């Protein structure tokens, strides 16, 4: 099997967000970047399928040279090679750039995380599948692949339950927490990753379908108010909830 995993490098969730001087972007000068955790689940699933059926796992990333650190982590986990579409502060259509590159590559499955934790859009798997004219299963928590029949059965989370769907391959799969537990790279994998190839290309130029007009932090929360203790405080609490907070 040939499997492609689209991996994004994202700011650590402990990062303190600062708006840049232009008022339209974030100041990333002191930000610690990590592999998107949902993409990491996709990488693990791809490696497990390779170990079961044979084949090759390729990591595909759009970003700056900084992303190479997390690409090497994916290679240390067990991926075979990687393609880095180089772009600093990319303002184009990311899905189009990924799809253009994928069309030049052999694949049976394409994995992504269900969302990236920086923008939390949760749209990339569906958009990419549409651009590639492929079936897509999102929020997948269980996956069974039939290589001979070139089909798969995906169990996905839906509100109030689970949905099981069958689809042909190739397909796009968006991984959700619970699909697996990503492995930690061992010393052998880390050393092997240093010799695995990372092909670097320039990302295609394109025009984004949206533009950022401005960024601003949410207003500071007002200080809390203590109205009293015990049952005696209830009338005043109700009055404030009704007259000031206007929630009842």
C-alpha cells in the first residue's frame, strides 16, 4: 500500500497568543511548534497499515524549513519518506497546493487529522477529497482495510452514537482521538530517520479565497463578584443574574 499522510506543524497549545505589529497576523517569534496531534494519529494508523500489508508511508507537509523537525519525528515513528512544500507565511490555497502535489504521487489512502489545533477549521479533509474526487470519512475512530477488494470500513463518531460506512479505495481518512495510541520514536527509529529522504519543493502559488482584515484579543473578563454565603445570598444572586448578567 502507498499511503500519504498530510501533516501540519502547529503552535503548542500552551503558547501565549500575541498579535503581530501589522494587526493581521500572530507574532510567532517565541512560539514553540509541535506536530498536530490529530495528524500524529493519522501517521500512526498509516504505519500500522504498512506494517500489516507492506508498502510505503509518505509524509506531506506545507510549511517553512522549521517543519523539518516534526517531519523527522514522523520518519522516526516509521514513515519512509517525506515531501516538504516550502513556504514562509503562505497566503495561498493550502488544499490546492497539497492536492496538486498528491496528484503526482501514487497512493491508496490519504490520512489527515480531523482538524488542526491552531485554526480548528476541520475542513481540510473534505476539501482535499473534493479536489481529488475521492470518497472521504471524517472523525474516524476505527478502520478496517481490505487490500484485495480495495475497500475499507470506517467507524466514525456522530452526535449520539457511531456511524459505520463502507467505501472504495483510494479514499481520504480524517483521524480522530481513539483510533489508536501514537507510538513514541525509539532510538533506532530516530537514528534511521536521519537517513530517510525529505524532498523539498516550492509550494505552488495561488490566490486564497479569503483575506484577514484584522485580529484582536477578546476583551478582559470583568472581576468576579461575591454576593454572600448560604441561603441568604440567593435573592441577591438571582437579582444580579436577572438585572446585570441578564441570563434569567
